[in-house]
C-alpha cells in the first residue's frame, strides 16, 4: 500500500471532538449521555470496590470466613487460588500434571502457529496438526504406553477436560465437515442425498438431545460387552454436531470459488482430485477461515454443556467447588467464582473472535 | 445430470449403499443382542401407559396418572412457551442494541458494543447459572419479596404477575375486538392498494389502529369493563392468585433472550450497514422528514437483509432451550430425554420421538421464515 492509497485517519483530537459532539448534539442526546453516565456511576464503583478494594486474596476458606458471625463483604478470590489445581487439572494425579502442561503447551503452540501473521505454509502446518496432534495428546494424557502410567478417562477433569473436548471436537469435525461438504457437491445423487440428510438432521437436532442420543444409543450399537466411557461418547456427539456446522461453512467457501477456476484447472489437464487439492481448496480455506474460527468459538462455549451428562469440565469443577461445605460462606464466593469463569471463557472466545474479524477484514480489503 | 450415469458412478454409489447397509446391519444386530441381554421392551406401547411422575409446570391438565404421551405434550408445550417468550423479548432488545451500535452518541455506541462483545463471548450455560444460581435463587422468601407497584412480586419461589380475568359480558368485547381487527386488516389491504395506484399515502397507521382497537374499547366501555385484575397477594407463606412463573422459567427466559439479543443486535447492525448511504442522502434531498427516511427508505431495505439471519437466530434460540436440563426447567429434552428415558429404558423409541419433535418444529419454523422471506423479496420487486 503506498502512502497515497493509505486511508485518511483523522487525528486523535479530531476524533475526540467528534465523539464529544455526538454525545451532546441534541437535547435528547444530552439526556441519554447523562443517563448512561449515571448508570455507569451507579454500577462501576461498587463493582470495582467489591472485586478489588474489598476482595480477599488468601489461599484458603478462612480468608473469606465470617468474622465474629459477621459475613465478609467483597469478592472471595481465595476460592480460585485454593482450588486452582482442581480447576485446571481436575482429579488428574498430581505427579502426572506435567503431561497436562505439555498438552496445554501443544495447543498453545498450535494456536500461535495457525493464527499469527508471520508464519507461512499454514495449510501444511494445519494438516500436520490435525493428523498428529490429537493422537500425541491422547497418548500423553491417557498413558499406558512408553512407560507413562495409565490415567483412566474418569480422572480427567477441569480446564484440561474442557481443552481436550474442544480440541478433539475441532480436530474431528474439521475433516469430517470438509468431507461432507465435498460429498454435498458430488454429482452422484446417492452421495449427495446422504450428505444433505446428514447435515439437515444434525442442524435440526439441538446439541443436548444429540448428546443424550449418543449417550444412550451408541453403547447399544456396539458389540455386547463393550464398555465405552462417557468422555469418548461425548466427543463423538460433539464431532457429529459440529461437523454439520463446519460443512455449511465449507460449502459457503466452495460456492464462492468462481466456475472459471474449475474450468481453468480442467483445461490445463488436472484431474478432479488435483483440481480440488491444488486449486479449489487452498482458495476456499482462505475464504472460510473466519467462519471456521466462529465455529471454534461456538465449540469452546458449548463444551460447558457436558456437565448435563455429569462430566466435570472447568465450569462443573467450579460448581463442584461451590458445593463443598468448606466454601459455603455466602453469596460472594459463588459470585467471584462465576466472574472468574466468565473472564476465562471470555478471554478465549473474545480473542478468537477478534482474530476471525481481523481475517475477514483483511480479505475484504484484498477484494 | 442429463447424461446417462457412467458405470463407475453406478458402481461407487452401489458400493456406498452396500457399505452403509452393512454398517447398519451390524449395528442393528448388536442392538438386538444388547436389548435382549438387558431385557428392554420394544415398541411404542409405552406411550399409552401412565407416566407416574409429576411435572413442575403444566400448561394443559396433567397428573401422575396421565400417559407418557400426555407428558410428551406437556413438555413440548413448555419448550414452545419458553422459546416464544424468549423470542418476544430478545427481538426488541436486540433491535434497540443494534440501533445503539449505530447511534450518533459515542457513549451509547460503546455501551452497546460492550453488551454484544460480553454476552456473545461467554457460554450461555454460564450466563444461565449466573441468572439462576447467583440472582434468582438467593432472592428473599415470599414474605420479603421484591414488589413493583404492589402488583408484581419477585422472590425465591418465582415471579408473580397479575392477570386479567374475564367476567360476565366479556364475550361481546371479544367479538367486537375480533371484528375490529378483521376490519383493520381489510382496510390496510385496501389502503395499500390505493397507495400503489395513486401514490397517495393516506393516514394508514391511525386509520388501521383506530379500526383495530376502537370497537373493542367502545364495547368494553359500553358493557362497563367486564374484567378485573387477579393480583397476586401474600397469604400465609406464599403468594396466591395471579400468574406464578417458576424461577427456572424466569432464569431460562432471561438467559436466552439476553444472549440472543446480542446476536440479533449484530444482525440489525449489518442490516443497517447494508443500506447505501446514497439512499439516505437522496431521501433527505427529496425533503423527507427523518421519520419518513427511516420508515420508508432505511427500514424496508434493511429488513430484507435482516430477516433471513434473524430467522436463523430464532431457530438457534429454539435449539438453545434444551439447556433447560441444566437447571431443571421441565422442557422436552429434560422430561423425555431424561425422566422418560430413565423410566422406560427404551432408548431407540424415546430418542426417535425426541429428535422427530425437534426436527418437526425446526423444519416448520424454517418453512415459515422462508415463506415470509420470499414475500418480502417479492414485495420489494
């Protein structure tokens, strides 16, 4: 972009004066501004006072316990501090926490590699991650091989379970969704009809009933005597559910590719498979990345639903902590715990949605 | 495809069908073995047996001796009620916040943006827990209720609202009201035709409103207001009379409508952004008043962009009602996928019915939205 093409950016002073003018341009606007300022004055200082000034930062229940029978005002951050290990690792054995940390590092590295601007060849990295990361993380967490002590799925919990579920749902639904989207464009009627039926069924049935369906039906369909723990069943339900959403996103991307691209690829003698892999998909993936990130945000948010079937994810770990008699010290414990959980989810989802919006904007600018 | 399918295409499709059939056959034989081993009944006969459990909110008569079929109807109505009330609340809130994001007032823009970014990026279930466990459950008992104008009461047992009760002579008012609305619909149609023919925008809105409400109001005055308000009042340890709304429904409604409002706000904002600035400037240059610019130029064009995603958002809200299972509001999923499944153990039948009901409602609403959308598109030519 040359200097001449650079969009004109008004100075900070001009922007501030325009902002101020917008707030007082008419009597109605002045009244609105005053009302909003009053509301902010009514809400914000007490909130800051409660959360920070009067907050209790100790490491045990005694930090928030009533003194002389009088309940303590202010947030109870001691709850978060004291239960940190449970919130992050759940009942995972303490000596094996490093394995969870390694998986967290893997997820973080994958995220940075795929979302940062400077990394090149993201398609290949993404493909390698989808193929390699889930089995590596699975082996690391489950153990039982390479001298790692086995940790049964029933001892997975907390943030670690949330990340595992979200990661597995993402890694599973991406390729499945792409496959279904490609099948939907097939010229073979049987394959097209089957994939349309698949998408319509999974987009019409909400996640919770689908979760119940997989929970109750899947064990009946397996050979008698097979015992499938709750988590794999939940992962199956999440992958199925989100593959339909992914398929719709991919479909939009494939539809956006001009017909001329297909024809040009065919005219230079590429086979249909090569046309897809070398010409169409690279363009389509660039188009759908923001949409895929939005599905990822949705996945992170909907992982909380598994507490309905009794799995102890991050949110359910908080619920479990609040039910602990040691922490029945008043409303402020629960309020601070929910605020903390909200901040954690918000940071992840807001971050991802900002990246999605940035990519969308970049694509629009490029035209 | 007009050409004859090639041999390869036929072979591939046949192979897919055979593979699918084999998987299904394997699954079915496993299922039969499992069902026999576990001694589970099959068939839909259970629907006509007494359910034997109570449901905490019933819109139609239901007792423990009612059938499973009746339980299904009660639960489905609970889901529909929740979705309908939440949509009715989410739409105006979402429109207001969406308009706020395009307001000239920077402070209002900031607050609206903050609302959208906060609500959209926190899991709905956590928001539901906040409303239910942090806000509604710690409310005081009925004796120390929060009250509004002495008519509305909010306490740990739920929300208590006054309801109008029809007394003798109210039938005439209803007839007058229905007749008035019918007249108004006809008048609106005729006035619209006249406007298209002559370009004369006669005072459609006041005429239609007067026709719609006038006869009913006049009849009510003539018969001496045959209604009275049934106001909830404290009696003993709880409120009696009025309309009692259980706290689970209040929490679900709050969570669903505020969450969806954030998405609706974004849809409305995108719709407003889609109207070219030149349209507004041209309308102003023609001397249209601001109300007319919005009503005749901006809103009709924005609506065309807003309606399809708005319909999808309604469907999403409907699907999100299933979170009710987390706090115990007796919706379709909780009653049928939870209690009934546990009692009968007939997973295949129960889940088939459950999915069929969701697919049917989902498909019905989707068809309705498509129909409305087509009408809107045609009307704009």
